[in-house]
């Protein structure tokens, strides 16, 4: 069976009325807030209270909050379920959004404008919907709202850099939504059901191309290597609190999609698993190198996210290739979401604090906290990253020799070296910037005020730092990740420390460039240049008409037959899944809302 099996969750409304209401309120509060915040006066009042909106979701993280709520009047029989997978993710997500809401008034320019408040609350509502949705339509609606509200957050500063990053984000978002919509339609037709558990089980009945579409579609959101180029552009352009939730929560929606909808544990998919593991391993090391060659901390943190997503792609790939690894792989993926969400939110909020403090004494405390968060991700002893890597080792061990042995003994530990190298460079750059009076932390990240970071900003940073240190151990029993046998053993410490020593040693001996060697966005740069050259070589409409006129009649006849065939195919698809039109309508409406919010 699939690890995040929702079939065991009660299909009726929760027996406890307060708990049932809590599930609805958790999603409804931010979505309703995003609607009323369109009014400028309301948005200005809500700007200082954004941290309140995620609190109802935090109540759902307790172990007793398990069950489902059916809303047959909403969309196509909406169903929200809080299960063993959702609870630890809700805890991390709610705390990170609380921290972002606390920090926003101190780190975001025009924080009281509707364009920020609407986008912030809509993205939060979409994020929570993704975690709680138990049916395909609700899941996709939440995913789309999160995607296009994220566009408004990236474009918030309205600078040339922000608009460029927002266009790149939107282009990748549309690509991901197209892949995802096609994969979901095929998967629903295969399962003849809209329940997420049924869809995953249906894909597990036999190999199906929908699984590949879902891997790619969710991979765009997660930042899988090759589909990642929007991340290094979006993070530096977005305000610091937006970057914290983009990296800490938004990209994790792709991971949740992989775990929820891929038939992990149902059937062996060696090709799909091999692709995921290959892209994951390449992503860990290639993104670390690309990030180390940057010079802005937020850009480097974006590449760090791509590198870290490679780890979870490795776990998911192992679960896809070998069904016996599915439970450990999905548990490790869930634990990764918690660890990475807290640690990366700490690092991003820390860049905002650094920009506000400059040479102030509290900056020493900041650098120490940033170093702790970096060590957690690198897999330092007693940290959450160490727990994630132990889970990865157990998942890859099931692959058998020689591949499983090499991954377990060399490659997985080696990822710690890549992480230590990249994040160590981030901390050193922040230290250098603090030694330079008035230095900033990257595009879109300067604090509105010049008097240093406020108590709210420091509280937000301290909150997620505490989560990065403590939450993995507190939430480990609620995931299927394997518990370490003896974290205090000398051998375990040596195994965790030697990769970090290699990474930090490389950082110390290599002379790093004073400016970015590889432009942010990497793959988009040659693609953009090729598009411009193609545009310059375009002969113009007159020349095209003179060449094409003799063939126009024949092409028109062929096009007519093609359109007729396409209509027939479309009718067949709609017959197999009548709800496609409504889902597409939801997508278009959320896109329109995000575009309007970005212009407010």
C-alpha cells in the first residue's frame, strides 16, 4: 500500500464538532482574509496581524486531530483530511508562516498594500489546502492558488529585477501546471476516482505515463534539477519573508505531490525511479557548485534549495524503484520537509536581519544562529539533517549492491560535504557584509527602516531557529522515518563530521571569485539569448506571406482535419473525466486573481 494512505481516514465528518470546525477554519481564515484585503484600508489593518492567520492550522498538528471533513456543496465534493503525513507538515508550515507574518512589517516595503497582503494570505490558504486536501480537485485548486499567489509575492517590489524574476517564475509555473493537469487527468481516468488514495492506487495497478508527468509537474514546483531555473531568480527578487515561505513551504508542495500521488510501494517503477535518483544526485552536487560560484546570499540559498531537493528526489526515486523502500522513503521525505522548511526559513530571515543590523553587536548572535541552521542542513550530529541522511541510507540500502552500497557509504555522506561548502560560504558572505556599513543582503531584501531589525523580526528569526533545532526530534515519531539507533556513538559522529570537514576544508583553501561566475538562472540565460537571436533572424510578416501563400490552401485543409480530430479527442477525454473543464476554470480564475493582486 502507499505510505500516505488516506483510505484509513474516516470518510465522515469528524465526530468532534470543534475539531471538524478547526479543519475548515484553518483553510477558510487565510482565504477569506485574502478576499477582504482587496480593500486598501482592510489590507493596511491586516498587515500587522498576518501572523495570526496560520495559528488555526497549528492546532491541527496535535496527534488527536485526525479525521476528515466532507463538504459536498464545495467544488466537486471537497474533502479535507488530516492524517499522519499532514500533521507534522502542518506544524512546520504554520510556524514558518507565523514567522513570516511577524517579520513582514519590518522587512517588506509597502507591506500594507493589498498586493502583498492578498498574495500572502492567498498563498497561505493554498499551502494549507494542499496539505489537507483528500480529493484531486481540491488538491489541484490549492496547488494553483499557491502557485499564482507566489507570482504576486515575487513581483511585489515592482523593480525591473522583480518583474524579470516574476516572468520567469510564471513561465515555469505554467509549464508545471500544464504537465500536472495532464498527469492528473490521466491518473483520474485510470483510477476512475477523484480520491487521492484511489488515484495513487490506480497508477500502481500498472505502469502509466501519468506517473512521469506527475514527477515532472511537481518537479517544477520543487525545483528539481533541469526545472529549477526560476528559483535563483525568484528568491533574490522577493521580499525576505516571501523568500522564507517560498523556500520553506511553497517548493515543498511539489514534495507533497510526489508522496501523495506517485504509486510508491504499489509497483516497481525502475525507469521512473532511476530518473528521479539521477536528477536528484546531479542536483545535489551541480546546484552546490553553481551556488558556490554566486556572490549574493539569497541567490546562493536558492541554489541550496535545489541541492537539498535532490536529496528528497533520491529518496522518492528509491521508493519508486523498489516498493520495499516506499515506507522509509516517504517518511524520510516528510522529515526532510520539516527539517529543510525550518532551517531554510531561518537562513532567509537571517539575511533580512543582517541587512537591518549592519555592524550592530546582535549580528554576532545572528551569525551564530545562521551557522547552526547551516550545520543542521549539512547533517551535523544531533541535527535534523543527520536524521534525514540516516533515512536516505536505509532507503538506498534496499536497492542492493553494488548501487545501494555505493549510495549508502559514499554518495549520501558526500552530500553533506556539498551542503557544508555552499552554506558555509553563505555564512562567510553574511559576515563580510556585516563588516561593510550599510551593506544589503540582496535584491528586494532591504528593511524598510534604518534603525535595525525590530523585536518582531528577531522573534520571527528565533522562532524558526528553535524549530530547526528541536522540531525534527519532536516530530520524528510522527513520521515513518527510521529512528537512529545511537546518535551519541563515536562512530556516528565521525560518519557525520567527515563530509562536513571536507566541505569546509574546500571552502577554506579555494579562492572564491568576488562576483558571480555563473549568472543566476543559469539555463535561462542561453535559452533567452537563443530566443533573441531567433527573433532578430525572423524575416518579417511580408516575407513569410510571399513564401507561404502557395501552400496556404493545402495547409488550411489539413488544419481543418486536425482541428476536427482534436475536438473528437477532447470530447473523449472530457467523457473520461468530466471535471477537467471545471479544474481548468479554477486554474484560470486563480491566475487572474494573482495577476490582479500583483497590480494592486
